[in-house]
C-alpha cells in the first residue's frame, strides 16, 4: 500500500534538486495523484487509444515507466492483439525494482520487459505504440528533439506516440492563472503552502516545460503526419501523434 507523501511537509534547511530516489518511490502514487490534475483520467483512457493503434507482432514502449501504472494500462489495451511485447524504460533503479514487484502482482499473457537505462540510449524498434507519461519534461531541452526523432524512426507506419506533459502557456498572464489553478488543486488535495513552495523549489531546476506549440512542432519536425491534444486540465496536457 502506498505511503502518504510528506517529503516536503517540514521546513528543510536546504532544498536539493528533485530526483526519483527511494524516498519518492515510497510515496509516488500518492504524490502524482495529488499533484497532477487529470492523471487518473489519462490512465483510464490509455487502453482505448492503445487498442486503436496497437499492431500484431509489435513492441509497445513505456518510456519513463516509473512504477508501471501506464505499463498496466498499455497491457490492458493490447490484450486482444497477437504476439505483442511491452518494454518499460526508466533511469531510476528504485523505480524499476518497485515496478517489477507491482507488475508481478497482475497476471497476463503479454510479456513485459523492464530496463533501467537512459532514454537517449534506448533503441526503439518495431514499435506500434510509445508512451511518454510526464517524462520528456525531465529530459534536457536540447535532447528532446533527438528523443522524439529516435521514437519516430523506430515506429511502424500507423503507430502512435502518446505524450503527457506539464505545459507552459505562451501568454504569461494565462500561464500564471493556470499555475495558480494547479496550486489550488494541490491545496484541495491536502498540500500545505510550505509543501507547495518547497516542492516547486526542488523541481524548478530539473523540470523544464514546453508550450503545446513547441511539442507539436517537434512532432512535425520528426515526421509525424498528425498530432492533437486529446486531454487537458489546467497546465497538464496529453497529446497524440500518429506516424
């Protein structure tokens, strides 16, 4: 059972950059559900979209799989498709170890491989579906084009890329409003002002967000023929790009 997130509940003498260590692993499900508006809706809808684009005899990737919540949603979406394999990637060893324990609790005929490695070193091949759920925002901005291009190059025609991200509105006044609405969401879920401010300080150097336009331009540059936002709540959006 997941623990309650209290990582930033007490004043910290110094705030280190946020990282997905064992401390975060222990509270991650609680943290993400209380911090990301629409997260459960995105997970609930993933199987529908996956089932539309999954191809027989192909690979499906969960890049930045954390504890495997999206991996399970992907698996649900390809249950009726023959000879599929899911590959989960994360660069946090504690995340991968806990994800394996989590996935082992659910029986399925669909094989899942988990690997602890950097996305920049991940080979994508024979892919019909690739999921990046709140992952790209933690990758250096100068590496993001190459990551998306690598995915496109290893994807089968008709395949789908699903990207969920925190986004920035190009209008500063609107961006400030969306940030405040997000903070209100966190307050409503029990986070204190101290927790909100300390988490923001910890994450500001490691999470750099793009505008929706920047994401769509990146998809187009990589070669994706079609892309669209399919879900948005405040400054959190889920996008679909099709090869």
